[in-house]
C-alpha cells in the first residue's frame, strides 16, 4: 500500500492534504467523486468536506484497476467493492437480514438478498451472508434468544430462495453430481449452496435433499452415471446408523460425506472421502479437479 491507512486522522483530511497523501490531484479526485461516487467525504463542524482512510483505500484500488487496463468506470466499480468496504456492507446486510428474520418479514428478507446478490454475486453472498446468518440463527435458537418459529421461518424462506436459483440445474452436458442428506437429516441448505456453486462451474445437479434413504441415493447415482455423490449430515449418529450401506456404496460410486456429522474418524473408518472445510472452496476444488 502507498499509505498506512491507520495513520489517517479519524476526523479526516481536507482535499489538499488528502490529494498529497494519495498522490492524485485534487481535480482528478473531485472528478472521480462526482462521476463515479468513488469518495464518500464526511463533513466537519464547519461544513468542510473531509476525506478518510476508507476514501484513500478506494483511491488505491481505483489506481490499481486503471493500471490493469480497466476503464475508469470499471475501476471505480471494483474499488467501491474492495474487501474492507465489502466486509462493512456485508455486516450491514447481516444485521438487516437478522432483523427481518426476527420480525417474520419475508419481503425484507428478499429485499436484503436482492440487493446483496446484485452487488456481490452468488458465491460471495452464500459465503459471507446467507450461511453465516443461518449459523447465527441456529446459535441464537440454542441460546434461547430466538424462537423455534423464527428459526423455521428463516430456514424456509432462504431455502425457497436458493431453490429458485436452482431451477433447471440438472440440464447441460457437464458431469453429474447427486446430492442428498442422510436418512433423518433435515438440514439441506448448506448442500443447496454447494450445489449452486458446483452448477456455476458447469456441473449438472441432481438434488435429492433431506431425509434420503441410502437405496434411493444409490439408484439415482447409478441411474445418472454421477461423477460425484455427496451424502450430508449434521449428526454423526445418522451416518453411523447407515455405516454398512455407506461402505458398500463407496465401493461402487465416487462417494463423499459432508457436514459436521462427517467426522474425520468416521470417514477414515468407513474409508470414504470427506468434504473438508468451506463447502464453497470444496466446490471449486472439485470442479477444477474434474475439468483439469
């Protein structure tokens, strides 16, 4: 970085000093602010426009974009979505989303999702907003600060929204992935998110969803010639109960287990691969591995 943004005074800088620090003329900075909304100055008590460390960060990203050959408009758009700013916007979106959930406000939930998808795209919203928000909902329900009805409301509204994005995701010519939850397992939103990302890389998705018998999973995987079969569970006991069938299925198919229930110990014992860590990253790795 050309500046240590932390050294910027909290109250901000007048345009002359700001321009000197960031190495861009005041005239250019004013043009970027006017045309592209790049800068967001605050006002001093006397009404002067003051520029902050966040403005300096966006200027740096703007210059990087221009150096990479982007147009001024494209560089400004990328700069406004820089990581620090995106983090703050996601925090705001999460607060609004959780407030809408607590109020049973379906329209407000969709409004937050509409704005977030438009601003950041599918993968970022899944990773930075939807999955963390649902984790927080579950945590608050466990702590008794959120009613079970609110938890159900959140899950059903968000699940329906993701399913709307999954329309016709079984079409195409790419490899097939069959996705299912273990018998008795009802939580399938993470699996939906995984499938959506895999689909964005050209895969075809056969989604069997919650509470899928192992025989049903086997029939679908064998019938579609799946390149990947995923069985998910939050509860290890649900996978333990099907351990014999899972071990047999793994000998015939490219089977992986996922979710908190798919512990390392269990997967090693069953000799089945495990989707480890972030499901969005896992989808990228699988897609790149299959298409390399």
